[in-house]
C-alpha cells in the first residue's frame, strides 16, 4: 500500500488550490529539492529564469547551457529549475535521483525546487503567477512542454516566456541580462 501511495504522490504532488490571486512573486511558497523552503526574496535585485525541467526529455541537454548561463551572469541572474512530471512522464525520479542526475550528468549548481505541477487543476502557485495575467499583470500563457522558460525582472515582474526550443544562451534571453 505504501508503494502505491508513493507512486500516486509522485504523479500528483500536493499543490495549492488553483486560481488563487498571487500578485507578488516573492510571496510564493516553494521548497528546494531537499525539502527546505526556498525564499524567493533572496533573489530580489536579480533576474530569475524559471525553467520546468525533466531528466528524460529531448531538451534535457539544456541543463548544460542553463548552468553556463548561471555561471556567466551570476551577478544579475538566478536560474531555478522546477522539476515536473506532467509531460510524457519524463521526470519520474524522486528528489535524490533528480539531484544526483543533475550533478553527475551536467554539473548543475543552480537551485532546483521540489517537483511540482505547472499546469492543470493542481498547478503550483509559482506557475499561477507565471502563467496567469490576472496574477502577473503582463500576459497569459500555458506551459507547452519541458524546458519552457519564464524570465522575471529584478523587481519580480514577469518579462517574458520562451518555449522549449529557445536555448538558454539565446540572445532572446541574454540581451536582457547585459
């Protein structure tokens, strides 16, 4: 029975109620991959690039460029990976497996959060802010696939989003950081 509960919890992690008003990014509650709270306020004054990540996706090699982006622009940018298993079940691992995969295969040192839902009935409050215009005040969007990116400015306002095919080192992203 515990195996079944664990499996179901992996597929459907606990998420806040949808359609809540989340008008301030820095008030969003999210945990790091190790389970401790990740206080987004620590990134005030920097751009934040949120990326829904998965370890078994055709876009997974973008981890390398995401790390390079973080290293290159660390003074003005924080990259935050958000594991999600909603697209082709391409992030089936638990927290330890995800952490190990990212470190061993791509040398990832940027922040990675708990696994969350980025769409649907149980969409995490972070993605309620990033994807819903009534929360972010800028634009409405939907997450189409793994490695979709959302850029937030140093004041916590949504700048834009980029589909999975936009590489992390694309001028479409880096021009904001220069």
